[in-house]
């Protein structure tokens, strides 16, 4: 199979999976995502439970943010496929090696430019 087709399938498959996860999270169907019982605020014995719920909210919010970021990167990769610019480093404009794209399909920089940026 053609390397470009392999990468296109990989991106398409991951885009669908990420979108499904985002929809499930938004609907509150994922591991209690954003579905919390309210704890009355007056009893000191409720504080550990409240703290735990707050931590869980923060973790799930961060997970949602990371997933949203991943979805955007995958959408950008797909758009660059459609434009015919996929796999071209956005800084040096050289071809990004296939092995790098296979490992990181959303890569927009070659290894040398990525290292320089970091």
C-alpha cells in the first residue's frame, strides 16, 4: 500500500476516534465525566470528598483540553493532505521522513527543525 494512503488512513481513523471521545465527554457518558454529585458545604467531613471531586474535575477538564488540541492537530494534518502539503516541514520546507510521520502523523516539522524549536 502507498505510504501516503497508509498515513491518510491513520489520520482518518484517529480523527474519528478522537471525535467520538470528545462527543462522549461532552455528553457526560465517559467515566462520570463532569457528572458529580453535589456535596453539602457545611460539614468538615465532606471536605476530602469535595477536594477529590475538584481534582477529578480538573483532571477531566485537562484531558478534554488535550483531546481537543489533538483533534485540531489531526484536522490540520487532514487539511494539509487535501492541499497536497502534508509531510513538508513548515520551517525548512523539506520533506519530513515517512518514519517520523508514521510515528507522529501530526508532525509539521522535521526532526532537525523540531530540535531547533525545542
